[in-house]
C-alpha cells in the first residue's frame, strides 16, 4: 500500500475516508465539504481525511493532495493494476485501526450534493453509542436499481430491517465494527463492488447498534455502464452472506424500523435521469436467448410458463411486475444455495433484473419520484409478506 502522509499523522479521533478511482473532476468539492463539516461541527477533535485510491491515472492523487484544507490529509493507494472499491476500503479500515479512530465515515469521491451537514449527521451518532449509521437519500426515481429491486427488498424482506440504502457509499461506523469487518472473510467480489453489502450485512449479523440519518438529496455520477458487473459483484456476496447466516431469517422475525437520529432539510433538486426502457428490455431478451436452455431447470413450472409467454411471444410483451419478480428472486436465491454453479445463477437472475428495470421504467414513466418511491416501498413490503414462499422452498414452515 502506497501512503503519502505530509503531516505525519499517527493518531486521530475521526477519520473520513474517500474511496476513488478517476475522480479528479469531483474529489475537490468532496474534500472541501468534508473539511468544512469537520471544522464546523468537530473542531475540538483530532480528525484526518483519507483518500483511498486505486492508483488513478487521471491525477486524482494530485487534486486531493493539493486541495487546501484545515484538516490534515493522507493519501493511500493500492498497487498498480489492483482495482476495486473493496480493496480501497480494506486499506481505509487498516489505517483507521492504525490511527485508533473512534468514529469514522465514508463518502464516495463522485458525490456532488454533499454538504458540511452530512459530516455532522453521519459522525455524531457514533459518539452517542451507535455502531453503524445508514443514510436515507432522495434520488431520481430511476437511480439505484440494484438497491431498489434486490438489496433493499431482501434486507427488508428476509431480515426485517428497513435499511433503505444497504449499499450506500455514505456511512459511518465505530472502531469496534471496523475490527469486526477486518476479521470476516473477504472474497474477490467483496474487494470490488460487493463491499457495501458486506459492510451492511455484517453490521446486522454482528448484532451492532444501527440507526438511520436522512441526508436529503443525493446527486452523483450514474453507474449505468457498470451495472452488468456491479450486479454480479453485489448480488453474489448478498446471496452468499444471507445463506451463510440463514439462522437470521429461517425463523420468525420482527420488523425493525431503526431510529432516525438526524435529518437534513433543504431545497429538493434531483439529478434527472433519462433511461430508455427499450434498452434494458433488449438486454433482457439478448441474455435470455443466450441462457434460455440453461435457465429453465432452475425455475418452477408455474413461473416458467409466465416467463416463456413474455420472452417467446412474437409481440415480446415483457412486463415483470413486483409479484413475479419476488417469485423469481426467491426461486433463484434458493437455487443459489443448492447449485454448484453459483455464478451462473447470478447471471441467470440478471436476465430478469434487466426485465424488472425495463418494467419499472414503464410503470413509473408518468409518476414523480415520490410516487415511484411508494412502489419501491410496497415491493419491499411484499418481499417481507411473501418470505413464506422462500421458506417453503427451503423446507422451513413457521
């Protein structure tokens, strides 16, 4: 791990980590907002800002180090050709442990809507005894499709936790949780985009004290080009951790809303996304044609009839509503556990994920973000109510 520590910082009470790869155009503002928040709300505490980079070739390092701040900065990086957000955060956690920080937080290097108040909202609860602080955002209705359609509903539906952003880039955590994360198994997918769901699920598994904060609007770079790989790298660890800890959901569970301990109010300005449902539908049909002969044996006859009717009809009337989506996800989740070809199962599920996105875009085309959010919330509630469908597949009857 490369480290540049101009002020030779050896101890800190607060660490703010900024993972990055090619964020030279946005990291300046992130650093300035973090510095302003630390000085305004935590002026009496020793803090440091750490940029955890993937050896970015676009001058991210230079922009970070040359940004004028009152808070000292440390730059750390993976070696050349070693990529992955999870690798960056592993380095951050090691540095947090080395510095002895009591309260730490993360913010992605591409966030455009960060304010100094985010720093207070996220860090302060750790000093009040919480271990993991998860955000609520207001986002464009088409942003965060992996969160909206699989991570949020499964954490909500199987574990009973209303964590709206279980793969959020902006979270805060205690030193004891850092120690716990470092002791867990880090797969290759966790070292890439799977890190955020790894952090969330292990905070739940470890019995740590969780809370939520409302950060208002989030504006950032859209991850569209990376969605295919992100899906594999996020859903793989999600399924793996849920099955490794099936004792958490193969039982009667009570719903946990989590306390909301901070809320930022202000003007609502969304970053408008213009996504074409046809593009995602084409992805679904394309991948279905590739995997058609392999997928059938993993889907129940009842669900397969509906799928064939949509994908093989001349009109190609693709519409995967939330009820069908729940059946598909739970069946594929079950198959992931009993199949030897686990990576294939995730790829097969991605076929229908594209279809669910296309359907959701059409369904919400004339709805505003608040109305679209209601659909996402109701879908998660259906996952919770229909968890018996999965439990029957696994032979568990509560």
